[in-house]
C-alpha cells in the first residue's frame, strides 16, 4: 500500500511564518487591508475557500464583498462544466477595470479551472491583470505566494501537474455557524469518462483518522451541530492509508464522539457503496438518514461508456438493500443528460430509474465536453434541441416526484436543525420573536418556518403544515 504524501509540519510552519510576515506588512497600513474570496462550484471548493480565508486572516486581512475596497481578490474556480468556466472568465475579464483603478490590488485565481493547461495558458496570455494563478494542489503554499507578490514585482503561476498531498494545520475561517464541512479525502481515481476532476484534483488521498476525529471533536465543542464529511469519493476513504481502515470504520468513530450533532457525507460512488456501509449508517444514530448516490444514467451501455463500473440493476439492488435497512432514507442523485451517443431510447432508461427509486431530489446536468477527457473525443450526433427536450422531460418527472414526496411530510413532526434566519422578513410585522427561519429535516430537506432568531443553531421539533416541490413549511412546536 502506498504511503500518503503528508506535507511536513516544518513546511506548514514555514507557510505560517509567511503569514506573520504578511501580517506585519498589513499592520503598517493606515487601515486594515481587506480580502474578497469568491467561490464557484462544489462543497470541496467551499471548504478550500475556508482555508484561503484562514490564511488571509492570519496575514492580517479583514473581509469584504466589495471589489473596489479589496486589496486582494481571490476567485476560487470550478471546471466541472463549460458554463462554470465561462462565468469565471466573464468575471475575471471585468476585473480589468478594477485593476486599472487600483493597480495595487492583487488578483488571484485558483481552483479546478486553472489546473487545466488550456485555461492556465489563456490566463497567462490574455488576462495580464491576473497576478497569481495556482491549482488545488498548491493551495497550502498560498501565504508564500502572496507574500512574494506583496514584496516583489511579477506574476506567479503554480499549476504544475501534482499528484497532491495532505496538509494538516491550515487555519480555517468558517462561513457558517451551525454546519461545517470536514474534508476526509482529496482527489479521485475513478476517471469517469466525462469528468475533469481526476485531472485537476490529483489522486485519491485520505487524511489520517486521528486528525479527522480531532477536527470533528473541536467543531462539536464549538457548537457545530451538522458535520458533513467531504470527499470526491468518500467510499474509498482509507484505501491509501498504511493502517487498515475504511469509510465505515471512520463513520463509526465519528459517531462515537460525544455530543448532539448530525453526520452527513458526500459524495458516494455506487460501485463502492457496500452493505457494510449501509449497516453502519443504520447502526450509527448520529448519521443522518440521507444518501447522495449519483447514478448518472440508467442505460447500461451508457454507464459502460461513462466508465462507471456498475449497472442499472446493481444500482437498484443497492438502493433496495439500503431501504430494507433504513426505510425512511432520503435519497438524492446526480444525472447527466445527453452523454455522447446516448439515444432518446437510452435516455428513457434514466427516466425508468427515477420512477423505480423515486429520489427526494435530483441534480440534473446537461453533458458538457471537457477538454482532455475520453468522452470529449466521442461522437456526439444528437442535436442540442433534442438533448434539451430530454432534459425537460427529466426535470418535469422529478418535479412531480419531489412534490409528491414533500406532500407526504404534511402532518408529521420532525426534529429539525434551525439553520438560518432572514433578518429583514418578519411576521407578524415588527415582532422580534417572529423571524422567517429556515431549517433542515434529518434528511436535509429545506423547511421554512417562523420563530425567534435565538432558535438558530438549535434542534427543534417542527410540525409540517405544507409543502411544494422545493420545500416544506411548518411551525415550531
Ligand atoms: N458534464 C455534465 N455534468 C458533469 N458532471 C461531471 N462532469 C460533467 C460533465 N462533463 C456532473 C456529474 C457529477 C456532478 C458533480 O457533476 O453528474 O456527479
Ligand atoms: Fe468525477 Fe467520477 Fe470522480 Fe465523481 S467519481 S469526481 S464523477 S471521476
């Protein structure tokens, strides 16, 4: 078994020294310098941005959403679909005016998009106002790169093809008060034929269990009530570690941490989602009764072309096994419509899976070719118009199912985590005890309710009184 490449404590200490040196520069300014961090894409990127903010805070920066008053602007980008990339290029292009008005503002791009050679090249040649470009595997060197730019002229590009490493001890500034993301592994080895992730996020590597447990323990003590274990493919957790362990063992250990909190995890791959995992979920009382299990397509020929390494029947068998153990499990999934060569007849097998499983919610994507992936070189004869028609059939079916599933909640009382308040909307008007609140069922469905703002961050019983296809409505008991 291969040893995980762990960045040494000395290397991290060196980065923290760069933070201190940058903080000394910040302290000399007439006002505290501000940073803007803008995140695109998935939860892993959100988690990375929390570490970028941790480093920035250690460098003496405060935070702003206004690019005009920021001394450093960081766009943490996504590459999963072309649309995500176009948005980033549009927004970086617009920053040229900010740079003209404030030439000292540092403009930084990081994340998955910039790790693709074609994107890095375009930034190098056509976006000369960008000062710093670095990929996900270089994030732990952010302080050094920023300090260099604060003290020297020039641009920095750190986008070498790196397998990736594990870094412990990076400071974190979390965005949310009740819900926290904890990365347990990075990268992906699956190489689904449409997906860019394995190329930009490097190989699978797992954090050591004691480090993960220490982080969760600390979060629970700090009052976090909803912990999501994150990884591109959490079910292969531990395969690269020297000690024998797996994701089920990790779940079991997190579940044993004292405290009143919920455990969620994402994303799971059907091929590695085992009966042992389902049994562990059923046994561990803190593991939320919800599973996000992407199936991508319902037709076996397409699944094979996608290199998913499971069939429709195997997927459905796993869902059945899970439901036998946890009958009220909330199920969500990802689906791609219009994979190269998928006929409308084959697409209808995807609809059949929706009917068979009846997911609570679905994330639906139109296939987007990614340069360098095998699928991008496959024949793709179906006109966009027909793909869109199929896409609309899919969302219409799922909307109907979601609405029916949500309607079945009406009349029930559920223990929900109140996770947000909207400060400006009050009902009855001006009564400080009645805020519009949002909450999550154990299965992570959104509930809208009203009550005192002090309920935020607490588990409260909510009686569900109404529903639509997007959310539930209820009253605090
Ligand atoms: N085109 C469309 N959707 C994609 N996904 C990944 N790559 C692509 C692509 N090239 C979807 C998959 C995955 C989710 C995160 O994004 O459904 O599960
Ligand atoms: Fe992409 Fe497949 Fe890895 Fe998910 S499992 S990140 S879809 S390659």
